């Protein structure tokens, strides 16, 4: 990550939650405009998403959910279809 990107990230992380979510959504939407057949772009987008999720966990913003709960909920939803 460049120094400029770090500075922008530092400023973005200081924003209130709703503003951070809006910025994140806009950044992710801008990545969706890339052609999906470009494997490097897809890989970069996933890397950004993984980094975003990791930061949420490390900051305590997201605590996650046990796999058993997710699996049970998904199974119920699939059974309802």
C-alpha cells in the first residue's frame, strides 16, 4: 500500500461508522466495474474484502458467528425454498 493510500485509509478509519460504511460501499462498487474475467482484479478485490473483514474483527466491530449457527441457519433457509 502506498503512503497516500495509508493516509487516506487513516482518515477514513477516523470517520463515524455510517460514513465508513458508505466509503467502503463506494470503493467496493468501484471494483465491481472491473471486468470479472481479469483474474488479477478479482483477486485484488477479494484481498481488499478479506482485509476489510479482518480489520472489523480486530477492532471488535464484528465478533463473527459460530460456524454451527451459520450452518443451521443456512440449512433452514434452504429447506424453506
